[in-house]
């Protein structure tokens, strides 16, 4: 069962993500990051890799793409906030973009 | 050279797109459509096919995806409005989603 992260557990989970450019969305228990690539092919290549992982994790991002930029927002609807799934997918996306 | 569509040419180009669910964005010379699929794999499969066409046409969408929904906005920055490229990509997307 997916559990909502809060308090010290949430702070601990967020610290390394903040270091990698993730930020909590204002007014919402969600995290956001802007990924920028060299061009559209690189940006969509990242999305393709991330999409496969999202499906594997059965946890899907809210995301948008304009040419070489990909905006990603992660949250866990089932817990109306953030869970380990968001942390896992955020880290995976950082790896894939790296 | 890409030319901006306006007047009667724009109206003629937009008519069949409107019939397929495209609408002009309020306050902006751009068109928008919401595509809805059975699930994430179908939605991202559509995006993958459309991405390859966008790159082939060298004309890229502004688009977002949340699970089975894909929101697409098309405009031509070079002409600060709509051009044949938007009409072409919109029709191609309709074909790919069909």
C-alpha cells in the first residue's frame, strides 16, 4: 500500500531531490522540475525512456513539452500528496536525463 | 517560406479541423485539441508517433500529458500565428490518433 509522506520522512525524501532541481509546487503537495535538453529529439527521447519507467512503476507523471523543454509534476493521487512512488520516479527521471 | 494564414484562407483551413475537435485558443493565434485514449500506453504511443512526424516536419507541438489525456496546442512562432504547418501537423495527429 502506498503511504503518504509527511513530516520528517517527507523532509528527508525531499532534500536530495531539491539538490537536483526539484521543488514543491506552491499550494499543492506535488513536486516539479524543468528539464532542458539540446533539442526536441533529446527531450522526447528522455520522455520515451521515462514513459516506460512510469508504466513499469504504474505511476505516471503530469508533464508537458515545448521543443527542448520538459516540465514534470509528480504527485500521488491515491494519497492526495507525495509518496515513495514520486521519490522513486523523480530519481529515475534524473538518472535518465543525466 | 512559411506564410501566416489569415482571412478566408485561415477560415477555410480551420473548418475541417474544427469538425475534428480543434478550436482556436482564446486570446492567441493557436489551435488546441484534447486527445483522450484508453490508457497511458495508448496516449504515449500516440505522442511517440506524433513526435516523429513533428521532427520530420520540423514543426513541434506544445503538448502535455496526464495519464490517458494529451493536450495539444499548435502555432507557428516564425509567423506569430497559424500557418500551413499547423494544419498539416493537426491533420497528421488526427490520423495518428484515429
